[in-house]
């Protein structure tokens, strides 16, 4: 996705709560798992639900690494949406840093976005991303939601 003017990419970033800690999350529909920075995991003060050695295939090599997995709850800022996630800890202070998309300006600039509600008024030029939400979390939660809806019928 681009801003339509400069051609710069706009990452699908949103502010969320992870166990009541606010942070920036990147939605990555191509990722099979969800990831959290070591800084976020340390701030949450939670214990891993699983630790295992896992083989990681990369472009030119394969490594075996110790992986830590954590259960957490992600919620929207307004608290209307919640989902359980399983996070893989990444030993980095932040996962990435992106240019602030300045959502307020974009919404004002593009009339078709006027009904969009964004609860992110951060003005820093760079936003640290501490959470990547992968596709598997969305699918798992959607399936759980659909199953509970069918039980109600």
C-alpha cells in the first residue's frame, strides 16, 4: 500500500494493547507466526509457555536456535476486540522502526477515509514496532469465533 503521493509504502501498523501494555503492531498476512521483541516480553513480565530448540532454514544456511513462546492477549485500544496469541520471542530491542504514516493527515487528505477511526495520534517521526501479528493468529481466532457463533445457533 502506498500513500498515493510520494509512492512511499504505508505499513499496516496499529497501536494495540498486549496484556495492557500499549505498543505498535505490524500486521503481516504472510507470516505464519506472531513475534514479539525481547523488550516487549521483558516489559510484560510473563513466563514462556514453551521453550524448544528449533531448526531455522535461511537462504544460505540452516541454524538450530533456542525458541521461547509466550501466551498473551492482544486487544484494541478501545477494548472492543480481544484475541489470544502465541508469541515467539525475538532477541531484539525492537523488531523494526518505520516512518510514522501520520494517519490523521491521510484521513484528512483522502475523503474516502473520513469514516475511518484511528486511535493513534503519535507524532514521533519514527515508530518502533515491537509486535508482528501473523496470519495464523487471525485465522485461529476467526475459526474460534465462528465455532462459538455456531454453538449459539
